[in-house]
C-alpha cells in the first residue's frame, strides 16, 4: 500500500470519527423540521400552543397538566418521569416534560395534555371621585342592590343563611369587620400556605359584594351566607391553571354550594372543563365573569356551558360595550359601590363585580330551596330576569332580579313592606234579612325594611 493511500484512509477515518463524535454530542442534527401533520402538533390530545412551543424549543421542559387515566400514571412511573399527582376529586398530574416526552405521551391513551397556563383576574376599573361623597347604602342598600330588587328579599328574612360559597380569587381580607363573621377559612394555592389573605384587593371586593355582613361599611347580597376564601391568584392577580384545579378540588371537598369565579383566560382547557363538569354534576353552582375585553366570545371558565356566565349592565340597564359576548345573564357592574381591602368604599366597574352579585342571589335561592341543583338554578335564573338594553346581543337572558329569582327558585311568596297609611280590608259580609252587612277592618300600615 502506498503512503498516499494510507494517508487518505487515515484522513477519511478521522473525518468519520469526528463526524460521529460531533453528531453524538450535538444531537441538533437528529431534529427534523417539524411537520405540522405529525405529533405533537396536530395531535388532538395535545394542546396546540403547547405543541408549537415544544416544537420550537425541543430541549425546554414545560410544566404540563395531564388529565389522569389509569395508563398515564403507569407510563410516567415506567419512564421515570417525576410527576406530582394532584386532586382528590378531579385527579390530574403536573409534570415537567420536553418535546420528545410530550411526543411520546401523546401516543399513549391519555385524555389530554396542556401547559400549566396562566390565568388572570379580570381587570376592573376603579373610578376615584375624591370630592364626591357617595350616597352609600341609602337606607342600607346600594343603587345596584335596589336595581335588582334586593331589599324586599332581605325584608322576608332571605339573606343566604345556611348557604356555603367558595370565592376563588386573590384571597380575602377576612379580618375586615364586614367579612370576619361569615368567614369559614380557606387555603392559599398561589403561595401554598394556610393563609388566604388578600394583598391585591380584588378578592376582598368580590367577597364583600357577595357576603358583606353590613356591620361596618358594606352589606352584600347574601349577608348571612358563609364563605371560604380560596386563593388561586397571587398578589399580582395572576395564577396557574393547576392552582385553579386545586381550588376547585378543595371547594368540592368542602361541600360548598356555590363557586364564584372572577378570573379567566381565553383558551379552552380540557382539564378545567373536566373539573367544572365534575362540580356541576355534584350540584355545585358555578358562576363566572364574562370578561371585560369586548370580545365576541366569552373567556374561560365563563365559556363552559355548565357555568352561569355574567355580563355587566349600567344603572340604566344598558349592557357595557366591554362586556364579552355570550353571557348567560347580566348584573349591575358599571360604577357600582364596592368595598376595598382597606375597609373603605369606592366605585368600580367590571364583570368581576357583577359576578358576586349573581353568586349572592344564587345563595338566596339556595336558602329558600336547598335541593336546587345546578341545572335547576340555571333554569330559575333564565326564567326570572328583567329586560335590558342590549343592541349588540351580548347577553342571553337579561338582568338578574333577586326577588323574582327567589320566587322562581322556592315557590315562596314575598311579603311587601307596607307603606304608612290607612288600609281597609273587607272582613265579613253577613246576609241579614235580605240585606248584606259589610264589616271592614280599618288599620294603619307599618313601615317595612
Ligand atoms: Ca363582622
Ligand atoms: Ca400552588
Ligand atoms: Ca398566604
């Protein structure tokens, strides 16, 4: 063999060895151009956004939520993928997975895999009018509460007594005098501790609109309902899908009748929908804000068909232009009187604030008829609304009316507070010798609530 041939063989061998070595330590050569028709993009079991993100960043680990079935957990164990099993009532897992793991798991008989996406409180505007003193709680009621015929319901001792609600939000300042007696406890899933205190303020406002006791500044729709503060949003108002799932799971374990949700995000989540369906089937009434983005569709959870989604109307019964389209019904939510986390009152707007008004009315309905299930409540609400001005068809059923809703729910008759004055009632009509003797009872009326 000539020297030239030997040198040539050595060069070829070195090049091949180098190539093999290089491909081994730099596996980027093994990644093919993603084909949208193959997994995970295009696989109906994989959330589209997650699939694309993982395809673009194949080495990144994504925090995912996987709806659990029997095979999923076994597969995770066999593949030594660390995961957290969560949810007592709604089992799911949270796992950090990269592209190839997502690709592999999406071939298995899983229900669905999605990113542990972010959810947000629904932004509300607070209108500060420092030089105007509000006619707050004129005779005990705010303008919004009068607008939905609340006073007569309270006058009939229907105040939410015995009804338990969960407020999934930024927590609650449960130490405020208006929120301390009805507080049953709660949990903080945002920071994973036992104290769901609210440093943001949104959840406190929501809780007061729903169940404010009225022994200091603010009385809510159901001042004798009891509530749990379930903190699923952090102190900046942001949360995770997994915290929301944990909050729903916690609520159903604590036997609440109503879950009030003034948060959302625009993407359909099969895991969240499964959780909502589980609660719905257990009779829990789910109430959520339509959102304030002016979209032509609802955000989620409002957008799941099991949920009572709530849009906002102003004091003239006109639907707000920013109230997302498709809400089941509406409630006052434009420049309404609210309580802040500092225990002061101000004015605010948003479907976030309309939502606890509806949750509160549902608490009144549950007091008069504890047997109502989720479907019964939706029917009763649909049959008892007041007409609204809604040229853009943003709301399906009109504005909530508390007195009509409890009558529809419980087949009760509400006593009207009597106005002062003279009332004359026919008491007896006695036929005597061809004539009729009429006896009238004359009395003074009484003031009501
Ligand atoms: Ca109190
Ligand atoms: Ca958490
Ligand atoms: Ca905390």
